[in-house]
C-alpha cells in the first residue's frame, strides 16, 4: 500500500532535506566566529532553502512550477555541498563531521532528480 501524499511533510525528500539542514546547522556551530557573516551565513541560508523550495514547489498548481522549484532546491543543494567542501579545505570541519551531511546531499540530490524525471514523464 502506497501512503497518500497530502502535504510536503509527507515527502521523504523533504524530510531528508530537513535532516540535512539540522546536520549543517550542527556542523557550522563549530565554524570560527569570524565566519559568522561569511561562510556560515551562506551555507545555512542555502541549506534552509532546500526543504523550503521543495515545500513551495509541492504547493504549486502545476508540474512545471514544481519541477522549477525542485531545480532551485537542487542548485541550493550544490551550494551546500560546495560550502561543506570549502569548510573541509579550510579545516573548519573534519572528514568525520562532514560525512553525514555530504551523504545526505547525495541522497537528496538523487531524490530530487528522480522526482523531476517523473514530473517530466507525467507520472509524478
């Protein structure tokens, strides 16, 4: 039996994106204070926009609008990945700390791609 999707909160991709946001907020809590208005601000803004765009897209009236908001979410997701990798290079986060959020980035990215393909095919 397939569960009925009544809200964006029922979407696994939205839940995973929320998990990612929590992980990134935890990781960035350890970034240097000097990065508060630079890298920390950018990555937290980007990560918060991922589930927000998934939710907004799901609430839209057309498949095209939904697909567009998913594309925006995917772009923000790639920003998050880039900022996490920059944090690694700068030594603000270690491999172990980055492993879970980077894994979630990959998982959410694959899910967004799959949903966009289903929307394009007319079965989503």
